[in-house]
C-alpha cells in the first residue's frame, strides 16, 4: 500500500509541476495555440506564468494568442512585458510593430520594425510590414527595396510579392507587375485576418496548378440598359467587398441619383442629363 500511495503521489506532483503527460505547461500552451485551441492555450500559458512570473516566452505566446483573438491592446501589453523581461528578438519586435500598426500607432510601429531589422536585416515579415507602411505613405522606392529583401530571404513570401506588384503596376511596369501577381497560384485574400492564404480547390480543375491568381476588390454598378460603372480597390471588408469601391458607388448613387429603383431618367438623354 505504501508503494502504491507513493507512486500515486509522485504522479500527482509531476502533473502539478509539468502539466498533462509530464509536459511543461508552456509547451502544452504552444501546442494548443498551433491547433487554434485558444481556451486550452490560455489555460496552459497562464499556468506557466503563475509558476514562473518572469517567463518572457509565456508572455510572447500570450501576445500571439490575444492578437489572433483580435484583442490587440492586450497583445501589446504581453509583448511589452516580454520585452521588459529580456525577450528581445526580431520576431518579438516584428509582432510588436504589427500590433502598434493595427492600433493606428504608426510612429511606434515604424520604430519597432526598424529595431527588428537592425537585429535581422532581412527578416521577411518585418521587411514586408515596414514596406507596406512606406508604400501607403508614397515612399515607393524604399518600399520596393524592403520587398526585395523579403523575397531574397523568402522567395515564397506572397505578401511581399503582392505589394511589390501593386507598386510596379502603379508605375506602369505592367509586365513585371503581373509577373509578381502570378508568382504563386491559387491564393485569395482573407479579409477577416487581413492576410493572404493558400486555398486548395479554389479554382476549376482545369486551372489548378497553373499560374493563376484569384483577386478581389472589383465592384460594378449597373443602371439597367443605361449605364455601368466599375471600380477596383483591393482592400476588402469583412464580407469580401472593396471598402473604397462600395463607398465610391454609394456616393455616386446618392449624388447623381443612380439608385436602380429610384432612377427616373431613361432613354437617350440619360447620359446627357448626368453630364449637365
């Protein structure tokens, strides 16, 4: 009986110290995060912090967890705490920068991206993140240089290739621009998480495996038998519609009286009426 009791006690101690199956809670939390089991990840990572309050890695993965759940402010707190505890690394600084950017804190995001690149000059995600910010500010030359660095480090970095293609097309370099658009097949935009992802079976069977890209952002407005207006702007909303395209067509509908059920101007004078 004594031996049995001792064995059971030992098992209990191991489980309390290391979690299920003898694994430490940090490892269990990381595994749960990878399989998107957020409740389990939060439970294990919180337990890891309870046992080791100065565990910077636990704060890092809690930041990743909160960011994936859309709780950017909470993610920022964990990343900053990780930094305070000595967990400074290119990946941490990149995640910190991306979180600042998602909160609209552009100067802080720029500083963190530059700090990440100071540690690892060709960090693919940091190059792409800073490049996107510079692209939005109109600094195309530096953005292209950063995208090229990302692609040298990771030739399959689709976000870098996509945004480089945008700049090339704006500059009129159509051949190179479309080459980068077609660099990876069967990719579509995921508006919920603002990322690009691979989608198997997204194309008809006869197109699979070919250099075909599926893009979104086009909106067409039609007044039956009278007029058609199209717009293209790739930034999508949560329903997959172009944010600026919808806004533009709504404005035209209101200002020019183009609502399909309210338009009273018909016949050959319709366009003349709009112009006048």
